């Protein structure tokens, strides 16, 4: 079972990026999914989550109205559209599959993780 996140890169303040996460080895259509990010020396933090059917989404206050999480269960894919990027968004971004159908904001509630993709936003 593997989750592979990609799409990160170096952008400028105000730019947009779209992260993707491809799942293989099993289907996650019954699982909530989430995006987390981590800066070296800091704890991994919740960014966004989406219910198993995409029916409801959840966001950290710091990214609300700028980021949009979505999923395509037919393709076993998860996405994070990031707009109006700020330098404080710089981090390694991880996709993860939740143990349940509703995504949690707590990383221990996720049991599958991607390898991370680096997003760097320059000022």
C-alpha cells in the first residue's frame, strides 16, 4: 500500500500550486483523507481533510479560503489546490488516509502516509 504525494515546488508569494496524491495497493474510497504539513523542528500540522465521499471538507484556519481539498475516488486520487500562497506555507506536505470515514485533525488517527512533497514559497 502506497500513497505518493507530488506537485510541490518553488513558487513566489501569491502564486498557486496543486498537490496530488496517488494511492496504490488498495482503495481508500471508504476512508477520510487529509493533508498535513511539517516544517523542520516543528510538529506535523493538519492542513485539510475530506470525508470518504467528499461530502464535507475541513480546513485549518490558516489556510481556509485559500486551499481546497478534493478527491476522485474513481482514480484513487487526492488533491490540494493552494492559492494565494504565503511564505509561511513553506513546508513538506504529506497526504494521509484516515482510519475512519471522517478525517481527523490529529495525525495519530491516520494510518497510511505519503512520503511528502516540498513546497517553498519565496517572499
